[in-house]
C-alpha cells in the first residue's frame, strides 16, 4: 500500500514543492534523476548526530558489557533488521573470520522481511557467538559503540547513514561498504570495502584488528569526522533554504 501511494503521489508532490530538503548529496542526485526535479529545487542538508553526552568511561563500558552478557571482544552492527542492511552477508563475514575469537553483536529492532536474516543466524555454525540485541537506550547504545573492536557495515543502500557515524563519535573503528551516501558521510575516516566478497571483508577486518596503529588512526579520524555533523548546523542550513524562498 505504501508503494502504491508513493507511485501515485510522489511525482506530483515533488513537482508542486517550492523546495526539497534531503539529507545527503547522494539523495539529492537520486531525487533529481528519478523524479525529474530541477537541480535548483533540491537542497542537500546533512543531519546532526544525537547528543549521547560525554563518552562513557571504561567502567561504564564494562558495566554495560556485563549487563548485556558480552564477555568477549565483539564486532558490532547497529540498525533495523531489513533486507538492505545485508545482515545475512554479515553473518558470512563472521563465519569467514574463523580466527576471531569474539562475538558478532547485532543491535536494532526487527523491521520487514526478517526471515532470511533470522534463518542465517539460526543456521550459522557460529550461531552461539551471534547476539541480537533490541530496545537499547541511549546510554547503553553509547557504551556498546565504545566497547566494540570494530563497527562493520556491509549495507547495500543508505540515504544518510547514522550508525557508522555514531560509531565514529564513540571511537569505534569503522569498516564499511563503499556505496550510496556512505563515502560522502564517512569521508576518509572509514576502512572501505568494495563489493560483497566475504573473504575480502574478513581480510579488511583482520587488517584493522591486527594493527593497533591503524586502529588508532581510524579512531582519531572518526572522532574528527563525527564532529562535522551537528543539529545546530542542520538548523542553520535549513533556515537558509526557507529564507531564500521568502
């Protein structure tokens, strides 16, 4: 029903709009190309990061890990379980990391078409190490980011990409798919992977986990990248669009 409504209404809505605000240059380009909207009507405005408060202390991270039953080191992905997040492939990556003696943590609610993901977890030979966590409050999510050995994001499509940026803001090194909006949003602060070969992803993750200097560089670059995204700047740019229309 949602798709039918969009097909019927989205072109007319875009045509009638005085301006269209979107959250990335990538999305702006798609809007122009797919809806035939002239460039002067589309305004990409980056979003801001949630204010988690000060970084959690090592003690807070340890307490959160204990409460969540995370005794081992872990790889993390945050996001609603749905097809574009590509979680079954992430499970394959985890299986390819046979030398990684840690867990894979998936934090997020269940979305749509979750069957393949839940089956991939249930059928995995490493299922005992895969933790599916739901209903996380901000403090616990912040600690979960901060305690991760790496944040791994093999998504197939993002209009913006909050989770890896949030991970950077909490000091987790990020390994991400080079597609859609992610190169724009994450800049040079991520370890990039092209394509979807589980062995190549495993190799990139090993290269991060096995090189403390490389991990430190990613952490430092991630902190700086995350600082670029504030709601104050989002509001400033949004207000500028309204003023221009006035």
